[in-house]
């Protein structure tokens, strides 16, 4: 029986959530499956992948063919790299210790990349929030200035009306002084 490692879709419209399953190649996408290996949630950033590494490696070694998307997921989690290293050990190109060291190094490097991405996403989110707050504060100041300008001309007009009256009084007193 030809087996495939593939995704089984769940979740509502527009919010997919997938189970990673081993199924007969002839079974429908969301139909009968042999074993559930894990889950994949593409809605989060970075995507959340929970997988039973040992069972998945066992199925890949026994000949289950992953679909393209599952191949990318298994590669991301290191299942295919582990299979590659085990093949090298079987052929005698590597020792078990060398393969374990290479896989540990690869895992550490991968974790560093994932952590870096998460921190950059968090910092970008914080920067966007700070920029939004600054823009909001600027807009608030502009509105306050507009309101102050709207209310201030009334007081200025009153002052302007008083000023010409004072100027007229000053000109009348000058005229009276000149007449004397």
C-alpha cells in the first residue's frame, strides 16, 4: 500500500488549521488516515508546527512519501536532514557521533534563526505601536491648536475693536493738543 504524509485541513473558512497525517494515497484529503503525526497552524507568524519527530522519521524511513508542503515542513523541522545523516551512517561515511553532532549544530542554528525572527517581529510590532502613538499625539496637538485658533479669533476681534477705539481717542487728544 502506497502511503503519503500529507495535510488534513481543519478550521473555518479563511482560518485553516492542518493535521499532519500518514494516509493511504488513494484516501481523500480529509478522509481516512493511518496515523496522526502532528499539526500545522499557518495563521501564526512564524507558523506553529507541532510534530512527533520520532514517529515521522520512522514513517519516512519506511517509505512514506511526503507531499510538497509536508516535505517543506519536514525539512523545516529537520526530519529529512536526520534521515540524510542516518543514510550517511549506514553507508559508513559518518559515525553515529559525527551525525549527532552535525544534527545538534543544525538544530541550534535553526533555533537561533527562529528566535531572531520572533524578536524582530516583536520589535517591529513595538516600533509600529510607538509610531502610531506618536502620530496620534501629533494629530491630537494639531486638533488642539485648531480648536485654540478657532476660539482665539473671537478674543482677538474684541481686542482689535478696542484698539481702534483707543487709536481714535489718541487721535482726538492729538487733535485737541494741536488745536491749542
